[in-house]
C-alpha cells in the first residue's frame, strides 16, 4: 500500500466520518494487514507461527503442549479461543505489552509490511473494535489503544 493509497483511504474515511476518524480507524478491510489476525508467519523462539495472534496466545503459557496446540491452530481466531483457556504464566500481566511489541517487531521485518506501516505516517493508528477490547483497542470511544500505540512506536522508529 503506497503512501498515496493510504492518504486517499484515510481522506475517504474522514469525509464519511468527520472528526471521529482521525486516521486509520480499525484494522480491517484495506488495513487488515495491521491486525494480529493477518496471516504473516513469524519465527518466535525456535518455532514458526502463522500470525502474531498465534504467537501471542501461545506466549501466555509455559506448557509446551498448550503452546504447540495454539501454534498449530487452524486460524488466528481459534488460536485466540485456545489462548483464553490456558493456564496463564504468573508474570503474564507484567510482560504482555513487551511480548506484543517483540512480536510486532518480528512481523514488520517483512519488507512489504514494513513499507505499508511506514506509509501510514503521520496518521494515528486506532484499533477500533466491536468485541469490547479496551486494552488493545477502542470500543465505543473508550480504550487504551495499546496495539495502535505499539504500531505507531515501531513505525516512528522506522520513518
């Protein structure tokens, strides 16, 4: 996605939604590649995971069998569902942001994805969602948007 394509899509969204759409608002459609559900294999540890979502959910557990079951899940959605059932490592809450950042850095080593991410500059990246996640995104205009913040941090280092 070129810088011009990003600009045109953001301007289209802004014309439709006005001030509530200050940039890339939601990681779906043309911006699905920003989502952790986007299939872009990454090597985490010694294993290849089909997506950031697979790797993130697997990282919640220290049990090798649980991690492997998540890694080989048929889709990111199934990986997420499996990740909700694992026995979480004791230090997960303290480390989940740094794990996500590390996984995103691996994802954006891909030259095409990295170029796409750079081309979103200077727009705000907002993980708008309909499933109620206020930690990683925004739901009904409330939330921390931590996924968007991590993506913008990585992008700003690359620009």
